DNA sequence: TGAATAGTGTCTTTCAGACAATATGCC
DNA sequence: GGCATATTGTCTGAAAGACACTATTCA
């Protein structure tokens, strides 16, 4: 029997939920998708998209399902973040949530987005409204994880289209890290990683010189450095 | 109402468990604590110490409680690993487990260990018996996390006594990483981090020159490098 | 006094970080 | 032709990595 809510709005048993921190870059800033809650508690407040895990699906599948209800895109980068299990994080009763974060490219998202029943909106992560439950903490955790992971994996590429310019790639790093990077050092570093392939195409942006488009040679997100502070390579 | 098991041994509702990968160094090898299962399923098989989360406690507290049932030590380094939520990972029904890993110093452990009702034993991580459920996967995940984290945090220190020699510290790194390290480079690196304080005490080990004992200056596990492959420092 | 581990220094190479001028397409 | 962004190279300093000998204690 799955966890359900009784007429008082209290869950019976352990309810397991998933919450997804869905991020994209839009207009040069990092944005987070929030949905407006239509029911108590926190009715009218903004919250992370998410919901209960059904008895027959894996937790990962539940997160994927929630994500696809919002985006209708497959093949999204989705990573489990952390499980929040404080007894009183949900006023209705015991709800343990497994948090995930996901990165999407805005262009792909917008093309496939469909009409929603509940209100949803993108907010700049630097100016978020008050969030329901402990969702603010989850968002902060996701941003911290992302800022760490961008340094030693290729997660940053998930925010871009299949073809991208080096300036766009640098912009994605700058937005996530919240700081400007030196263009020459950034390009040198990226190109010497050997994971980018220049195409013959260029992107014209206005009346200036068009930029070469690159593609990512790896099929998925990879780890960049095995070396650490101790292990020799 | 908490998740319980009915006479058929099937859980009703979502049962949430915690499993703990408890590691120590003994005799120069990394060892894992396993307990023998006394009930079906997997009766007689070795498994990670763990159990169900009760309705009133946080998931972290449940992990801590399980750990203290095994070790009777407080102040252990305990970190949440990952949540495993496949529907069929437990033949009795739906059990979602939140995995943790913990590191203890063998000397402290042994002093405070108490009699157990269930059989428990340390196994070298390189030669583990077949494990119940998906516990093997959890162990592998923990070891991978540990190998990563030792490179940019001070988790490795958790395996040592309060005072330790640099050779012991190096040994802890070598055992976790599974490779030999250069003594001079290791010492240079460790000392220049500025987190070790030499004491006036020495440790005599036999008929050779005694080694200086050091202590760790930080109150807890810290992150060592903010710098990554992109961010300047 | 010798067995056994502790402890130390240098050189080379790699890479991060700072820094500015030229190239090119389009209006 | 000029505007706006794309693209490119060098120098310096810090740290990693390779490498071998001396110091010290105690049995």
C-alpha cells in the first residue's frame, strides 16, 4: 500500500517524495523552475516541482517522471543530490524527500514545452521568492554541488545546445561560478582537454565576426581529472 | 503509522532503511564491518549494518543510531552517500535505503566495543564475501566516494588516532587509494597544507628511530581546495 | 654496530594566472 | 571603413613529480 493522505491531510506511513531543482540559462543568468502550490500547506507559495514516489516505480524514475511533466524532454541530465529526512520538514507528517537536480538547454526546453495546469515560472537563482518547506535549502545545496562539479566534470555542457561557441561555453561557466573568467586561459584550458571538436559552422550574432561552433565529443557527462592533491597521474 | 512487516514478511507502505558502510584500517588494510543476517531473506548472508528508520527520528539520526549500536562511539565521521530506490531491491517489498559511510579509528573502536547479539566481523574490502541485497553496490559506491574525497578533504584523518606519525598518515592514504606514494612528496604536500601540528612526542615502534607524532589542527573534516580546473584562486 | 625506519633537498616539467594585440565578418 | 566580437601567444610563478642520501634510535 502506498503512502496516502487522509482527510486531515496527514500522511500515513513513510511518504517518499522527489523534488527536482531544474536549472537553465536564460538571458545570461541562471534560472530555476518553480511551481505555485495550489494546496495547503504553503498554498500559493512557490516550490520545487516534485511529488510522491509511487509504490511501483524507482525513485530515479519518479524524478524523471516529475521532470518530464514539466519539460517534456527526454535525455535530460538528472543527478541525485541528497535525501532530506528531518521528521518535521513537512507539516502534514513524515515526508522524506530525495532531491535531484537537472540541467536543460533553454532552446530545447522552450520548443517542447507544453501547456501546464499549474502555474510555473523561471526565477533567477539570485533573486528567489520565499520557497515552501525546506526547498530553499535544497536549492542552495544544488547550486553548491553544481559549482563544485563544473570544475571536474562536463556538466556545464548540459546547459548548451548541441553546437555552441566557446564564448557561450565560457558564459555558462561564468554564470554558474558567479565570476568572470579570462578568455584566453579559458579557451586554452578547454581546448587542451581534448573533448571539443570544432565544426565548419559559424554563428553570426550581429554585425561582428561570427564565432566558430563546437560540439562535445563525449556521449555523456564525464569526469575530467582523476588526479587529485595526492595521487600522481 | 510506521512501515511494518506483516506475517508474510512483506512491508506495507514505503519502508525506509539506512545502511552504513563502516570502514577502518587494521593491519595495513582497509576493512569493512559486516553483520550476519539472522532472518530471511538472505539468512546467514553477510550484510551492512542497518535497519529501518522509525517514524519520529530523522534519517541521519537513524544512521547514527545504527552506528552506535555497532561501535558505541560517539563523534564518528558519518556522511550520507546515496539513496537506493529500486522497487525490487528487497524481496519482501518496497524498501528504500539511504546509505551512509563512516570512518573509525580501530584503536578507539576496539576499546569501546561491546558484546553483540548478532555476529559481526571485519572483512578486507578487497576480499568480501557475497553480500545480501544490493549491498555490494553500496560498498563499491562508498569506496569510490572515499577515494575521491580523500583528495580534496581531510576525511583520511578520521581513520587515525588523535596523534599519528606521518608514516601512518601516508599509510592511510595508500590503503584507500590502493597505490604507493612517494614519501618526500607526500610529506611536503601535507606539511605545506598547514593543517598539521608537530607535537613533542615520538612513537617508538621497535628498534628503529622513533617517529614524531602530529595532531590535526582542524576541529573537523575540511575541504582543502576551492580551486578547480577553471576557477582562479 | 647494524638493522630499520625517520627525515630531508634539488631538479625538471607542467600548468595556472596575468596580460594585449590582431583578425574577421557585417553593417 | 568602422564597429563589435573572435581569436591568438608569451611570460612568470607555483606546484607536481621524479629521484637518493643522511639521521637516529634501539636491539
